């Protein structure tokens, strides 16, 4: 068992970031949130992860390479509620996303042309409410990405794990920026409030409230009711997470069998639960491709092409070189 004196010596010999940043930053972070009136248990969890992984041991600091980017993502997402109204474009797009889905994916229902999200609100079923609610639960669609990165890191594929987790973070940050550049109303907002901009409206779990009713707990209401930005619908980051997880866990054959169907289920759930239009999903997948392209250009392919033996009939480009 490592003694406290050994831990202290290892900590003093660690990188300057771990020695000088986590503890002061966490104190300032918590005090600032207390002054703003928004301090909650989740903030102590974020600070605890930052300090714990940075100070506990050399092993924890190695794992911090994967964990701390996720902590950064969580802190930035939470902070958006304080400045979203100041950065958001004054033009809120209400008609355009709805009209796009109605035009290209519309479903005729009597004399009305409905978007897929609108159509599904007329065709709900308890079994679908339960399945899509589970798929849309934050512990699954975010937890999947974290677990994939940790597993890859544990298995020794550190390059893939770190590439994946930083692409995850970059995709989120680009998505957040697009929320401010092109603020757009989700389908539940149009259903509840029409085509009138009301910045006082709070976020809603929309169709996911049906899942809460089934399980008898306000799980979705508690999470989605705290969403940082009501008009952050395009792109859909909900579908970005399982898509990236499926791409970067592709070498894990057993997990691949689960990851791909789960990604498709989240895409369906986003529409069925009235959270996103199909346009949002397309934009979310396009954003993932942009993030992967940025890292590909900046850091090269994930796996270098394998040398080909003389006389081999294999293709000159390795099929294992991925984004």
C-alpha cells in the first residue's frame, strides 16, 4: 500500500498542471457558483473528479488524461446558462427547421403535412415511451462515450482513446457555438408555444415526460429541465455521442453489435420524444465528420498504414487507417 508520504512526493514530482491548477481552480469555481446562486451537488462532483484524479497518484494522473476532458465538457455545458442570452444571435429560427422537415420528410395526415416528430406525437405507445426514454437517459448516451474511452485506454490503445475523447469535447464545443450562431427551436417548443419567441420559456423534457410517468420518477424532467439553452436544437449532440462511440469502438467486435443499433435507436428517440427534427440529426452527424476531419488534418490518421510485404496482393492502403 502506498503511504501518504510517497503520494506527496509523487505529487510534488508531477506535472505543474496537476500541482498548481486543480485545487485553486476548484475553489474559485465553487465560490463563484455560490456567489451566483447556482451551486449544486453536480459542481462538487466535477470539482472532486478534477482534484481527485490530479492529486491521488501517478496512476490516477494517467487516467486523468481521459477523465479531465470530460470534466471540462461538463463544466462548460453547465456554465452556458449564465451567458447564453448574451451570446445568442437575436434571430431565433422557428419556421425554418420545421419547414425543412415538412418539405423533405413530411407525412400526410388528412389535410395536414406533418413533420416526423409531429406524426409520432399522434402515434405514441407505452413500450416505445419506455425504450426511447431509456435510450435518451443521460447516463447511457454520455456514459457510453466515457466508458468506451476508458476501456480503450485501459486496453492500451491510448492513441484511440485520447483521439476519441478530445473529438467528443471538440464536437460539443463546436455544437455549443452553433447554438449561439444559429439558435433554433426544437419541435416541442413549436408544439407548446407556437411561432412566437419567448426567452422566458424553460427547457422541457417533452415526450420524455412519458417515460417519467411510467417509472414514477422525475428523471427526465430533472435533467432536461435544466438544459442550458432552449434554442440549442441544431445540431443534435444527442446523436453525435453514440455515433462517435460507434466509430471509435468499431475494432471492438462485441461492442460494435450493441453500439450501432443503439446509435440508430437514439436517432429515432430524438424524433419520437419530440426533441429534434431530422434536420437536427443530419447536422449533428455532419458536425461529427467535421470534428474528425479537423483531427485527421491536425494529427494524421489514427493508425498508420501497415507495410506491405513484397509480392503481397493486398491493397496499398491499410483498411485500418481511420479518422
